[in-house]
């Protein structure tokens, strides 16, 4: 198990160093992202660990290695993307926006969102259940929202 996790850690560290991704506009070499430009916000590994996907705040998805990506949404979502999670099969993934909006791809299924809830703090991440039939969303204040077969066990 430990050897499967090492590539993910390396990928996360490499992503943090090599990103943020710039917008489609051409930039001078060495220029940093301007305020409001999309930045890399999440990464998810492929099933084999021989690839990964990176999501940007404007919902673009870029795939590397044996991972697949659908490219994200055709237009930026109403709220920025803040998290991403792969399904257990590695054949799908979810994106989550800071308003709790969920976007499902591949074999990832929609199980609910916080779209009808007034949040005290924005969503900052998500985690799938081991079955892939649910997920948890976590808010900046430690609030937890459980969907599908995810069970609520308390919050900060």
C-alpha cells in the first residue's frame, strides 16, 4: 500500500511547484498568473497511479499519463472549482465548486450538492466513499455534508 501512495505525493509536490496553469492568453516567459486567471486547484490520480488529472478554478481538466480528462465545462461555472475526486475505478471523477456545486464525469454519479443550502462558509474540498456511491463535502468552517452512501459522523 505504501508504494502506491508515494507517486501521488510526488505528483502533488510536483504540481504545486509547476503550477498554477495560466489562462489561454499568451504570457511572457516567467510571468505569473494575474488576479482572476484560472489556477490549478485540485489533482486526482488514475486507478493505476500511472497518471493524474489536474483541475483549474475555471473547471478545465488536463490529463497526464494513463488518466483521462474530458476537458471540464464548456464555460466557467458560477463559482470557482476548489476540489476534485476520482471514483474507485479511476474511470470517472467529480469536480466541486466553492458553492457546493458538483460536476460528474465518466462513471462518477451525482448524489447531491449544497445548491439549495445557504452555506456559512464556502466548500473547500471533497472525498469519495470507498464504493464511489457517495461523497463528503467539507466547508471552510469544518462543516461536513454527506451524500449518497456517505454517512455523517460529525463536524468541526
